[in-house]
């Protein structure tokens, strides 16, 4: 799975881990910026192997292969999940490809799921890695939210926080959030949180487009076209909001 920064790849990765059946053994590598041997050792540890008496790379591969065969014989399915896969050095990706060669006469010994930023596609597109690319059975690109999806996302997060009243964000406010965030969930969270604080500080029951603009102007790296307002008093307002009842709703957006 490929997606831009902030679109929820790591969240989906955790969802996959939690959704695996009891007969699945998961090997999760969250930081694959490792040498080839380091990657193999991380995989081995996730499989429960003790490596204190390891005698070299060949011994490591033999132990991994033996452990995988044992798990398959027990009726287990092994899934190797790699997050931030775009950070893998080329030699490490080649080591992963060689690991996928481990199989019996009738079945593969494990499956691989990669999560990464768009640079992963560029990496796998290199001629030297075409063998691994050809082994990818399914792929998916995680898209940014559209305007309708942004509104649904806000509603969902507020509902999870316990709010079930009238929409807190005016239609134009939702549109500004979508434009400023480009549909990136992480940025929607940040901007909506700040806009809620502005509305609370002014005693308003709903968030307006102008309050979203204030939130945008207070956030590094985020801009709306023709937005020139200076940063205001959000830092002080955040201190004021601590401990107040509005924090229940705000906390649900973080």
C-alpha cells in the first residue's frame, strides 16, 4: 500500500495487525532502514528465534527457513508486514526478495505486506528490483479525501468523541479545511482542533470559515490562497482551554 504522508498508512497497518486471524503469525518491522543482515535478524526475532548463538548469515537463513517450515506444518500462516518501506536500502530490498524464495514444493512459507510513501513505487520501479516488483500480487494507493469525504471524516471523529448534535462545522468551514489540508487526514485533525479552540474562545457554537482561516494561519507549512492574516492568540487560548469541558470534543480530534 502506498500513500502520501499523513494519509493514514500506519493506522491501517495497525488495523491489519489487529485483524489477523489466530492462525496467523505476524512479523512487524516498523523501521526497515536496516542492513540486509539487520533486516533478516529483525524478521527472525519476530518469528521468536533466539540469535545469541548465531554463526553467520548462512546459519541465520537456515534458522529462518526451518522456523517457517515448522509454523506451516502447525497450520500457521506467516505475514511479514513492513511499514515505511520506502526507507529500505536497495540491498535490503534484495534481501527481502531472496527471503520470498523460501518455499516448499506446494506452498509459499510467508506473505509480505509493504506500506510506504510514493517513493516506494519509484524504488521498486528500478530495473535492478524488477523481480520483486513482478511478485507483487495486489497493490493499492491511498488517496486524499475529497470534499464530501472530509465532511464525513469530521462527523466520524466528532461522533467518536461523543458529540451527536448539529454539525459543528459550517459548510464553508468544511470547504476551507479541505482546501487547506488537501484532504490529508492528519492536517484535517490539526486544523479542526485549532478552529474548534478559536470558536470556543469566542463563545460560538459552530465553527465558521473565518475561524478555519485563523487556524490555517497559525499552522506551519499550511496556507490558503489569499490568506494573509497574522498568527493570533491560539497558544494562549490553548492554555485557557486546558481542563475545560470543551476538551472532551477536542481530544477526539487528536
